[in-house]
C-alpha cells in the first residue's frame, strides 16, 4: 500500500468486491499498483488529443467528461465519488481522446496504468477476471447512457438522473446538467417547474 492507512482504501476495496471478489493477495497486488493523485479543482485527468493510459477511481471528489463544439461546452457525463472512469476507446485503441475528463472540485483519485494492469492480468487469473468484469461494467454503463439519449425525452432523462443519481444535483451546476441532457438552461427550468 502507498503509505496510507488501510481505512483510506475502504471505498475502493468495497467497489472492487462489488465487481469481483479477490483473495487478500489479489487485493494487495491491486493496491500495490495504485497511484494516488491529489487533483485541484478544474484540473484534468485527461485532455482532448491525449491518449488515455489509465483507469481512475474517484476516492473523493467529482468529475465531468466534456468537449467543445464550436466553442460551446457540452457535458458528456458525470463521475461521482466511488465511480471508475476512463475513456474506453482511447484506452483500448491507443487513440487520442476526443474529450476531457475534468475534476470540478479538489479530489483524490486512484489510478491504474493500463500497462501495469496488463502485467498483473498475465500473472493472476483472479485479477484478469476482475479486469474483464470492470470493463464489462464500464461498457454496460456506457450502453445505459447511450440508451438514455436514444430512447428518452429530455424530461425523462432529467427524471432518470433525479432518481438514479440525486447527488449529481448537489455537485453539478444547472447549466452543466442542462448541457448533459441536451437542452438549454431555460428548458431545464421549465422541466423542473413541472415536477
């Protein structure tokens, strides 16, 4: 462990255990390759045109994925404490990211380097299983988000977020949430007024 009390990793270990149970040795091997990063508000985990080489776990803080289209800011996703976050396409293919992952408050993030994880996969079947299940979970979350936008109206997207991620409304601004669900702030105000 990286000179932190065991209790520091409680949230992280609980998240891992919810994905795939590991032996004590497997958990120790994962913790040994974790890098702890203290990130200031508005600093980025990943910049556009940068190749993603890490999978991150938000131990403390809040992040958002965003891009710009003709100088208009578009919020693509939000990442709360206890979430894993990465750019799957960039990570897998080694291609530059098309968006930024930005911390919106002072945060503590645990990161795994892709290359280090791949080395662990080669020596530990249980960690390889964990890695596969983590990627399956990230893909399922990505599919859920895609379906949210393909199958639901903005009002239904808002209701879904309110029910499934209420903490988001304490962390993100109304403008960021409006951008995320694909409406103007004024339209979001009208949607909220109907509730």
